[in-house]
C-alpha cells in the first residue's frame, strides 16, 4: 500500500511540475506530458482494477515482472545455460544437428564435457578390430507375406508432423529433402497437403479424425482413402492410436492455425479449434483393428500398413498380439512413440505423467512380439529424441528396425527451440501459419539442409558401427551398450532390459514362438 501511494504520488508530482512549468514559462513544456500523463492514467486504472494483484500494488513497475518473465526462456538459453544444460535438447545436441545440416565441421575439442561417472551416462563398446562398411544407405524392407508392395525404408526418416501444425514452407522443405536423400516423410494425421507432394516418399498417417479420408460426420470414408492411398508417392499407411506427447488424448490444431486451406485439406470448418477424438470410430477392439488393417491393406493395393502407439496398459498390447494370432492378420510395422513427447502441443499432465518412456516401451514390445512368435512379420519403427547416430544405434540394439525424427528434422530447418510451437508465433517460420513468418523459411536452402542432416547422421552411424565391428545392422546388439545405473555399477542394455528373456541377438531375425 505504501509503495503504491509512493508510485502514484511520484507520477502525480511529475505531471504537476510539468503543467506548472508550462503555465509559468512556455507551453512547449506540455509536450513532456506525452510520457508521464499516460503513465498517470495507467497507474490510476491499475490501482483500481482487481484482476492482477501485482499491478494493483505496483501500478507501473509491476509490468517489469511480466516483461522479464516473457523473455526468461531466451535469457536462459542465450546467457545462462551451459552446452550440456537445456531441455528437451541441450545446446550440444542442437549444435550437432545445425552443423550436420549445414555440412560444417562437427568435431569437438578438448575432451567430453559431460561427466562419464554420472548416473545415466551411456556408451558403446568399440572393437580392437574395426571393420569397413561400403554402403552408408542403411535400409530395412517393410512388408510381410500379406503385403504385395513392400517398401525399402531408410533407418532414419521424418516423423509425423502435420501441415497446419507446421508451415507450408517447412513441409515442402522436409519433403524435398526426403526426395533428395531417398528417405520417407510421415505426413502426420493432418492429411496429405499439396506441400507434401514435392518428390519425397510418404507414409500417410491416419488418425482418429480421419483427416483426408473422412465424411461429413467425421467417420472413415473408404472411397476417399482409396483415392489417396493408391497414389504412387504413398508408400506406407500408418494408423495412429496414440502419440507420446499426449497419449490417450486427441490431437489439437488451434483455431489460429486452422486456415481455410488447412480446413479444406482436413475436411473441417476453418477458424475453429480442431480436436481429434481420443479413440477411433472405425474399430473398437483389437480384433476389429486387425480387420481394419487388412481393409486398408486391400484398399491401398496391398501396401504396408501398420499402427503407431505410445504404450500405456501392457495388457492392451498383449491383447493386440492375441488378436494377431486369432485373426492371422499381422501389421507390416508398428511405430512406438515414447512418453518423452514430441512436437505436438499437449496438456502438461499428459506430457509429463502419461505413457511409457521409449526404452521401456520398445523393449516391452520387442520381447512381447518375440514371445508371441510374430516379430518375424513386423518391423518396429521408433520415435523420440533420435538425432544422432548413437541415438539410432541404441534403439536398434533394443529391437527397432528404423527410426523417425521430428525435432531433429525441425532443427535442420532452423528451429531454435523457442518452445512456441503451439502459439503460431514460431520465429523461424517452421511451426506457424503466419505468412510474414513462414515466408522467411527459404525452401531451396532448407531442403538441402534436411538432406545433409540425414546423410551426415547415417555417415556418423556407420562410423560407430565400423568402430564397434558391426558389419551390418543385424550385428548391433544390446550387450554392447552400457549405462551407469548408480554410483558404482554399470550394466549393459542386455542386463537392464532383457535379463529375463535371454540374449536378444538382433531385431531382424525370425524368432521361435514362446508361451507366456
């Protein structure tokens, strides 16, 4: 109360002095009221309002609190964070993507900055007899005996990010980059936009909103699906059950990003918040989902069809495996998303507290598929914080066949981790629908960076494989990767994740069926 009176009194006194000088000396003094008089009005208004206690107690200086709070992320990122601080990606991780995308020098000097004795530190065992690998184009074939158009998938691809969430220039640059380096681009659940059709191979993701293949009631439309799924650039179909950022929660497209163009692509009303339902309406059980997979396979001309999920209730995935055996319908692939989240905006509780982390989810899925004897039919694709060759090889050691990267590809486009993806104010034009922002993203420059990031990441992956004596992806094994689990002990991934299941040789071999 005393400070509020002091602020008001000071501003009133300043205004009175200026008015007095204007009356006594010259009217020119009145021009000085352009600043203090509006401040006086603002101070009076703030002193009487009841919405903000800070502004009521500190009528003018209280705004400094809101200002400094608004620039806190930038101040922390640019001035106070070390190279190994920062979330979800630290400066060291972002820098390696920028360097590889720009084809710049990526080596570091003077040793490691992280603490090798810190709990959680990970490393891979190298060999005294390194090998040489000629082919740097690491790929896996997706498509089981029920598929007639198998697809040769790169082990490193663009994760699901919809047009609408990302700008048209960002989508076009990603797709052209995929075309240049021959890897796949997941459309995200927002449907196939004109900007996805720039030469790159597409994995068409079908979410609970069935965007691009829905009728007026929001239900699945087989005719619309067939028309798009049979296009030559659509190589695989992915049914989205859930995602790591918000498992059990439908996707969110803010009204600000739902332009008439986006709405036309998705078959929704423009200028409205678009909320995807939490669950699919085309199926209600594991058995029905298997039949829906077969329906999509037939409608697409027998292209590879799979599903994406973040693991929650383990029994539900076991039920899905039982449904595979009972129907004898096997998805061609399963995409596993970790609860670590991704580019999608989500409620805080869903981001931080729902879903299984990637490594736990991946190893659970791997061992469950092996026990049911169905792993030989299904390829595993993982998505969650995959940006380096080491990240990629770790998940391959745990059972993955290929990877998606979302935020890594965004960094390659120039993302600065401003953490404003859901506000339509992305400063580099990646996650916005504002023309004045996304036009700054030059497609001709950025698509080359996307391709170079992919190429240099695979090069780094092969270099690690050579150093470890892994001649092929089949040789990458969990017993060669290690983690510091406490202040004294270091365990291999084999001991951490597969202690009770025996040695997991690799994710590509055919396994014998086992009973639970």
